[in-house]
């Protein structure tokens, strides 16, 4: 197939592009930086130079492709509308990348939250209402001749294969722990996030491209951890004995901003990927988040920096 990926230089898009190229697919990738075109070509990806607001460029690339995967920005309504319009009536595949912060709460690290699967109604907090509306628009495109699918990954970890090899949450915790000599978590860290390894997530994207029905929403997870557990694992990996210290909400906001502190690091985001497992036969099997922190890519990265 010929597959157009927005965000082809990013963490998810780059890892997916590498897998698809290795499988023999023709991949085109959007990049806003012409300087990265050579790096994409070296990876077997045909660069498309433009931004998410370049409707003509994106429309042309989408119409030339057999399938489109948007991994660039989960909240950019304009690019989603452009892709829907470009593919309307074609029967081609459009996969929109969302995230499980759509079910996040404002626990500020102090309590556990509810568990969602694909059948659970979502009532998002204001910061994520626009994303849920965007997801709904993509899913509704299934009624207009688009094989539209939405995937909402949980906390993603592990080393990717693109130009950007890591997501943000675990590196955030590692960076603050290295500076302060102790693991840090928001409040008591009782809040839980589901999580998924980047390689398992790429497996799910491939399965969606191959056999997902139009109008399907999938969560992506393979377990969950309290943020205190994650901070303790970071502390052990750095040689601090698992010792952690709480961050107050104002301290966390100063580090990561309001969204990062309250909607991500201090919130609950608990999902179960029931539909992906039952409908697509998805079987995630890579190392767990805590194993990857203490013995995998994050530990190796720290060792190489020493």
C-alpha cells in the first residue's frame, strides 16, 4: 500500500513509518522542516513538505495514498477536517491518533479513578472536549465513505524507531529525579495511568490498517501503574533506592505546565483495550513499563550518558 503519515518524524509516526517501510509499503511523510527531508529519505520515507494548515498539500498527499494515518496532533481540528474532506466517498482508510487523556480527571495524585473501555461513555474535562469532538467527527466520516478509525493510546513508553525516539512522561520524571536526587510524583501518586509499549502500539496500528472496520474506536493499553510506582522505579534506576518525594500541584505546574501537571502527571487515565484484543486479535507482549525503566531503554540511556 501507499500510506501517508502526518508526524512521520515524531515518536509514534516515525516508529510506524519504520515498520511499514520494512514491510514493503510505500510511505510518504509530512514534515514542516525541509531540513528533515533528507533524514526521511534515508529511512525510505518520501517527504512531503508542509504544515498541518497546508490544506492543499495535505489534500493532494491524502488523495494519492491508499491510507492515511494522522499522528501529528491529536487536537488539530483543521487537519482532521481536511483529511476527511479529501477522502470522502473513496472508501480509503483514515486513522486518527487520539489519547486516553480524554478520560482523565483532576485527582492531583491523591486518588484512584474509574476504568473505561470502548463502550464506556466519555464526559471529558474542558481541556479535552475539543479532542473528543474531533474524534467524533472522524468516526462520523464512516457514514460518508471513509474507513475512519480512532485509536487512543495510553501512556506510551519504550524506544521508538523514528527521528524522535521517546515520549515525554517518563523522561520528565527521569529529568526531575536526576536534578533533585530523588524520585518525584504529584501528591501521594495514588493516581493510575494505563500504559503501552511503543512496539505494541505499532502492532495495533498495523492491525487497524489491515482489518479495522469503519467507525471503530480503540484504546491501547497493556496494564497500568500508579504514578508513585513509576517514580519509585525511576528512583531505583538512578540509584536513589526507590525513595520519592511528593510534588505539590503548584510545584508540578511550574515544572510541566497546567496541562502536563494536572491532566497528565496528576490525573487518572485508566482504560482497557477490550475491542482491540477481541476484534483485531491484538496481543501486546513487550516488557512492562517498570521493567523498561529499570532494565530497558531508559536504564541503557542513563548508562550511556554517564
